[in-house]
């Protein structure tokens, strides 16, 4: 970690809502006139779409039914750690983009399913922002968590996460429920051993909990809305967190533990603005003094 070049890492599994939270960070950066550079987690996948399909088939044929984008070996996490370390030391680094669809292909000039070329970060940024699957990994000789200054976990309860993935993949990718279920089953080993342990390393977790029946996520007809959800916010170190202020500013919120507060689903953006803005301003202020 480096006071001079701070790093914010948002980690969560696919469909968890990390992209929505990125929009909140973008609002804070814009409002507070903070210059950020961004890293997308899928930029550090080891394989493009065709290569991943071939590797998956090879491993399945060899009897490995647990390989997925969640897996450590499916990603260049050593390089991601090095980028974090380099940015923390010098404020420089490189990233690229994974092109998902035709719209992004037009934007980046690269066919869908491929990576763009590696490019240097713009100069003179205030903060590095990462959003993806592996922003707080600490295992197998890799310590990405140790390089980040503020680590945020985005963690819907698992049935809600599955509902979100099933609906998204069926709507945007044309998958059947059975096909998405196969993906979920293949990811479970890495979910338990790679994704979940990261939420012990994070400084703050935002966990969305539905208050409607999600007992069987594989037959749910719609995704629970924000109005049908609560968000549990857990602080690893609650020292310095003004819980009475948060409770007074966020209508309908209450504390459940000494380090946790619950807010209504529609108040997530407000809660993030109130909690994260002073933290980010403090990090940037300290970096400028350094």
C-alpha cells in the first residue's frame, strides 16, 4: 500500500452489482474533482473467448469440472498484483479491455471475445480504481489484497446472486436455465475457495439480502427489486465510523452488531456516498501531502 498513490479495489462475483457500485464511485470522483484510472477485472483473464472455450473443453475431458473464470489459474493475477504494486510505488501501470459485444467492438476497434492491446495509464491520476472478481485475493503466493488501500466487497446472498445470473445470462446471452445451472455448478469450487475468502480481507462489505422468497432461484420469474431488499453493511474496523450519524441520515436503517448497519435497498447509493466520500477524500488528501 502507498499513501502517495492510493488504490481502491471493489470485488464481487458476476452479477453481484459491482458495476452499479462503480457508477457511485464515478459520481464521487466527478463531484469531488478526483482524477481516477480504472481497471476492469476481466482485462486480466488469461484466455480470450475462443481460448477459454478450448481450455475448458480440455480440462473437462481430463476430468476437471471446476475450471471457470473464477479460478485463479484462469487469470493473470500475478500481473494484476504487479500492476497494483507498480501503481502504489510510482502512480503508473498498464491495463487493457476485454471486448464483450459488438457495441464495445465498435468503441475499441477489436472483435468481440478478444483483448485490446495493453496501454499505459494516463499520467497524474489521484487514485486507481479496480472492479472485478479478484480484487482482494490472498492465496497461493498472491497478495493482491495487501496492495490495495481500500477494499470493498459486494456480496448478494447466494440465492439472489444465482437469480441475477440466471436472468442476465438468459436475457443477454440466450442461455437456457440448464446451461446457466451448469456454469454455476462448475464455479462452486472456486466460489468457495477463491471468491468467499476475499470478503474476509475487505474493509467494507455491502451484502444485499432479499426480503421475498428466493428459496428456489432456478424457477424465480423475476429478480427481487431494491424495494424488496435490505443491504447489510459490515465494517472490518468500525473505529471512527459515526453510526449515529449514518442512522440519522438514512431513514429506516438500524445497527445489528457493533460493526454492522442495515439499510433499505433503495438507500444503498446514499449509504455509499455518506460512507465512502470522506474515506476517499482522506486518502486523496494524504496522497497529496505525501
